[in-house]
């Protein structure tokens, strides 16, 4: 029981830290993000899939054996899902389909998770819309 208590404390601390990091991060101010530099190939990324509209690369801080971010190459105001507009419907579909292609390429198409964090309360830290594709282990629910 003691161990369980301390484990749940560790988890709570971890979650709180993540939430605090997100809250402390610059909120959505429309400024360019680190992802623009990755798109421009100014900083290296481990790219796993790319087409005309979408780029997918490995997360620098993976939360699962497979953790890939799928982003639109042109942000077009799509800083966070909570700010999506009618004109973004096509790219939202492209991103979702690219997530499936990534899952196939990574060999996890039989079971994986797609996450979008939106806004500070959603723990978003980079304000260029991105899908997290996670897998390669048994995912848990609820995600916390
Ligand atoms: O918290 P949200 O949902 O906004 O997700 C942002 C994700 O971007 C996090 O999972 C970070 O680990 C990831 N991230 C942040 C940077 C970065 C990255 N993934 C790949 N390469 C990165 N570079 C070069 N620099 C980052 N700051």
C-alpha cells in the first residue's frame, strides 16, 4: 500500500509538472514556433513521413516507443484545434489520414493513439497544431 501511495504521488507530481509547464509556456500569441524551423529544415528532425501538405517527425521527448508528431506544413492560423475554422477542414482531414499512414509505416496500425492537446488547460506547449501518434506499447485509459 505504501508503494502504491508513493507511486500515485509520483504520477500526480508528474501530471502536475506537465500541466504547470504547459501553463507556464507562452500561450498562443501567433508567433512562429520551433516547428517552422523544422519545416524549413533549419533544425534537424527525425522525419518519418512527408507529403505536400504534411510533415511527420519523431517527438524529441517520446512518451511511448513510437511517438510521432504530425503537423501541417502551412500553419495558416491553425495554432490550436480550439481555433480551427471552416477553411481548415481539409487540412484537418489530411492530418488525420497522415496519422494513419504513420501508424502503418511504424508497424502499429493494429493499435495506437492519436492525441491533440489544445490550449493551456489541454497541456499544449507548441502553438502549431500537431497530432501526437503514440504506440508500440499498451496504452492506458483514462489518459489523465
Ligand atoms: O505539448 P504539446 O501537445 O504542444 O506537444 C508539443 C510536443 O513537441 C512535445 O511532445 C515536445 O516533446 C515536442 N517537441 C518540442 C520540441 C521538439 C519536439 N519534438 C521534436 N523536436 C523538437 N525540437 C527540435 N524542439 C522542441 N522544442
